[in-house]
C-alpha cells in the first residue's frame, strides 16, 4: 500500500502552480508550490478569469470578466494582451480590495473553427444598452500584433440584446463541428435572492413579433445555436411552434458546454453535445443536449421524482417583495401568500429530457439546513478523447467545479448516451483536489498536460453565504502533468498535491479502525463531521466539542470516502479523502 501511494503521488505533478505575469510584459514561470499574490493589486494577478482555451497555435487563450483577452505561452509563460475593451464591458464587483464579483462582464471565448487560417476569435460580454439597462452581445475580433483597445473598426457584432444579469448569466461559448455558435444563457437568477420578483423564463419562447423586433428576453434559461452572421440556422428545432436561435430550453445555469471529439482534437464522434448545469441546493446535472428538448427547469430539478424540490414561484405573488428573499435552499424558504407552489410531478412537460447524471440528488426529503448547498457547482466541461495516453481515460468528460475545487471524470459509453462504471465500480472519479474555485480546464495537445484557471476571489463553502475559505491559488493558472503508466488508476483515489491544510489534520490515511482529527483552537466548535462514500451517500456522522477527537470507522466497508467537517452553523471548514482498508 505504501509503495502504491508513493507511486500515485507521482501521478500528477504541479508543474506551474502559479504562472505569474503582468500585463504586456514577458515573465518567467514560478515553480514554487502555492505561490500566492498578497492582494488583488499585486501585479502578478489574473483578475477574474472565465474562459480558457488551448489553441491550435499552442497558446492558452484566457478571457477575464473585466474585458481582457490574453494569450499565454504554456511553456515559457510569456504572455500578451490581445484585447482590452474594459471601458465597454460592464461587470459588478464589491469590496475594496475586491472580495466578490457578480456573474456579468466578459465571459465566453472561442476561436474561429478555421483558426489560424482565419485569424479571429469570438467573445461574449455585457454592455450598457442605455437607460441603466445592461445587455449581452457576442462579437468577433481579429487577432493583431498589437492590443485591440477600441471596438470601432475591429468588432463585428454577431448578436446583441441578449439578457444579462448579476446572477446566472452563464456565458459559456463554443463553436460546434457544424461551424455554428453555441451559447449558454442562464435563467438570470430569476425567482431567487434580490431578483425574486423576476419571472423565470426558462420555459418561454419568443413570439414571431419579438423575433422580428430582436427582442430576445425569452432566451433566458436556454442553449442557443447561432449562425456566424447572427442569423437563425434553418435546421434549428421548432419549439412550441416557433423556430428561433433556441436549441434547447428549461435550463437553470448550464455553465459547462462541450462537444465530444477524438484524440486528434479536430474530428467529432457523432457530434454529441453535453452540458453541466448548476442546481439550486442539490441536483447539479450533466445533460446530453439534443435539439428541441426540454430540460425541466424551473418545474423540475434533476430527476422528476417529487423528492425535496418544489418550484416556489415568488414572482407569481403580487406582494413578492413583502416576504424575505428566498435563500439558496428555496425549498426551505416560505414564499409570500398567493405564490404558486408546485411539486415536480404536478407538471407534464412535452419533450422533457432527464439528465444523464446528477450530483447530490437526495433519495428522501432532507431537513432544512441539512447542509449549506450540498452541490459541487460545475463551472465548465471538456472532453478527453486521446487514445494511448492515460490508461482508461479515452472518451471521458472532465467537469471542473467551484465548490469542490475538484475535477470530476466520467467515462462515456461507446455511443455517448450514458456513463459507464470505472474500475472502482462507480462512474465518477475525482482529481486535482485543491482549496480553489476551478473556473475552466483545457488539455494540451500532448494529451497529458492539464491547464486550470482559478477564480481570483470567492469561497468554496457555498455561493453566497458562509465563511470564505482561504483559496490556495487565487487568479492562477495551474498546470498538472501525467508522467507515466499507473496500474489500476481508476481504482485508486487521487492524492492532494497541495500542502496540508493549516487548521485541521486527519490521520492515519489509510485507516482501518480509528481516525484522529486534530483541529486548532480557532476552528469553531462543536465540529460536525460527515463521511460520504464515493457516490455521495452519507455513511457516518457525529460531532465533537474538543480540539482533538477520534472517529470509529471500523464499521465502514473498505473503500474511498470523503470526510467533511462543518461548524455548528453548517459552514464547511475542511474536506479530505480517506481510505478505509
């Protein structure tokens, strides 16, 4: 066992944990683990990154919410800004220094499918539409030897007037194998928090008159398919009698979007499209996106099972502002009198498509505040199609997450319509566990190098409330590399590559009967511990008011588990994988 774990520790090496750069000048990569900037004004600071691509020119392309696009050499770290339109991009932050950022600004980025022969790229960003109204446009820009700083004469608007919001803007942008633009639009945060009086339009389609007027309000909660000139593709689906840019509908916040493609990273296997979608308090989803299908939101979250989730429609009440704003657990919030409340099976949705996979879907109703949003918060998807590179990985989907600080790998069946079990007996494996918010992931052309960008600010315990965990690598590019054949890779738990957490120590690992938990005095007491198996099922729980305590794990079956520690307010303090043998 010791030799196996030692060998496993070599599986992924953090080569360049923090590529330090300043705008407009070359730099040398730092090879120091967890090298962090001291504050957001540090010149070696990637500010609010969103999109990451590994281009055919062997460059990393990164979009930042503040209106910046940069190219980074993944070997030398040399970079340059190719687009700086921050004066035109609207995004919302708070705090000084910045402690949070809303879900607007510049988001998705995609290279032209014929790049570099056609030397241009696409971005999606929020702009001022006048009268205090913000909208979103998708635009195309050329690549020049100098930084583009003005729109005039450089920008080709593909489509504009799309909804934009400080919540659930989504913003993922890709080009399909059919050379169409696919763009994910979230539900704009309707029916929750301060936007509770906004009706959720994820089930709406535009009228013919609205399309003529280019009124795209009904595009909220959709995945769009757009011609490169902004027009509606002739083979788009007809939904509720209307053909529009809408490709699929009934989405909450589908922030991951990817087509499956083979190992040469050019040809696509059956042109299957997948998305990863954020749930509310549970029911994160991975979906296979098919034209004209309805993915259920807001009437259905995850599977249509009538368990735990209800659609509590604040906006249906005339006095929606009178009641407290719904929390991040809407099924635990009391709407105002007159609001419609619907169970999942109260509605029949034609063309409803269940998810391929959900995360943290309960099998029975959970008590309120059982956990503070037991979701992983998917942020992006990529597809691993390389053959003969990493054993067992070919034809897998990789999903980066914000709250878990983890990349999930799910292996697709040969037809791409389902996920199959890995060697560990489950369909999911976790890698790259960090105390970070992982925003996007890209794969190098060698098939063994992985690039991950991390959020500059935020927390891993939940979307809006709770203690902000200290992020290991703020606004960074993390680089991992597979360095050799590893037997039984799918049956072996990933090993964290970060330094041990400063506040908590859990040992021994592996364990057989007893594990010891040491916490510092400044960790709030009592400490609540919950141990989950690799399917997400709760296996053991308890609490202690001591700084140092033991947990009897002798009754647990052999395998890999995840232990999570919470404060008495259900705020997650720590998470670690443990092996019971």
